[in-house]
C-alpha cells in the first residue's frame, strides 16, 4: 500500500500512469459531531472538573482537550446521575462515538483520559470503577526526514526569525511548545546547553546547544532584540504554535519535501540522526526528555538499514563458502 498527497498534480500523474485501470473511490465522510448544549448539572460538573485540574497543575492544553471531550460526555448523560453511571454505560457512550462518528484512536484515548480524570480526580472514585477499554496501541514509526531534506527545510525561510525557529527544533530536538516557552536566558552559551523549563510532564532538562545554532541565534538576537521570550511575536508576547506550523508547512511546500511531515518531524529526525551516528541512547534520551529509554528505543526501528550499516549474512555465507575449485556459487 502506498499513500500520496491529494493534489491535482498527483491525481493527473496517476491517471497518466494507470489510465483506465485507475479507479477513483470517494470515502463517505463521518457524520459531523453535533453541537453541545449543557444543562445546569453538566455545566456545574464541567466547572468542578476544571477547578480540580487547575489545582492538580494540569497543562493548559490538557485542560482544554479534556474539557472539550467531557462536554459531549455530560451532554449525552444529561438526564443521568453521573456519579452512579456504570462502566457498561460509559463504554456504551465511547462505543457510539467510535462507531457512529468514527473518531480516531487518538480522540478515543483523549475521551477516555478525560472521563478517567473526572471520575478519578473530581469524583474520587476507585480506579477499578473507570478502567475503560481502550483501542489497541498502534506502533507507528516516527516520521523522519533524511539529513539532506532537513537541511533544505530549515534553510528555506528567508526570514531570519523563521530560520532560527526551524534550526532550534532540529538542532536541539525541541517540541514546538518547548520552543515557544524558551526564554532568552535559557540559552546557556557559556556552558554550551539549552535549559528547557517545564517540558512535558513538568520536567526541567538540558539539551545540546549546537555551535551553528548559537551563531544563528546571536545574529537573530542582534536583529530582533527579544526582551524575555526567545521567540517573541510582533507585540512582544509568545509566538503562536499555529504560526510555527505555517512556517514549517511553507518551507516543506517550497522545497517539495514530504507533505505528511510536521514540525515534530524535526525532533524525530534529530533523534534518529544521532542514533545513526552511534550516539549513546542515554544521551539521546536525556536530550529528548524521555522518562524511559523504551520511549527512545523506537528510533532504533527507523535508523537506515542498508549494506553500509548492516551486512547481510548472505554475504558472509558466500565469503566463507567454497564451491568446487573456486568461490563462485554453483550454476543451476
């Protein structure tokens, strides 16, 4: 199976290649999720859950995603006694969201996590009450670009700030959120590292500061003179994630790179390229901020496999075998 971007040029090429054998099938879209209107009970429970998550120190994005998911849950059970719902009733709701509205695995997991948060933290129910069946975990490979593609993408922007952003994402293996939260003082040029404050899981960490990245950041600083945030918006506040995504998409389009990649692809590429060069996995784990080396080990599955990195036993077999009076394999 192959997949390509749905563009007019690609469709024209397919028609040229396959002619009458090409069959176009349009998938039926899933029904749109209905708008949510909460009753008094649902709104009160949503507010209680919001307060609990804030007190627990959940991130703003987690709070936003969980609250959005719980709105549908509270609306569906608007006439029920929420604390006494059974596990079967809750799973019935999740089942309807999967089968009727065809929500994906990620949305399903977010919905389950939101429900677990409500019953576990807000209602303080025991864990066995809200152990809801989850979809089987997928083992997708990280999206990685070659060093040549990365070089083209991060150098494509003419704008110095945009170029510095893409270089940070790849050169330090940053998430977009980590890039946007970088302060000017987090670039520790004297000690040659970047300090990451409150990354995923509210953990601080250090990551590598490239000499080339430091040179670029110094040029950027002289030109833009950011006051507090390293990457400031036009009004001096934090840069937006949507703007970073737009910058990356533009660079990908202009370099005709893989259309499926995202800014996070640069972080995946950072880890994979380090692993391909034989860097100790513990160093990569620390730079990425992974709690477990098992998370980092996924990049061993995407390192380049060819006859330069892995020698086939077939070659070894023929090197050591003798066929008759010479080393040539027998003819059949």
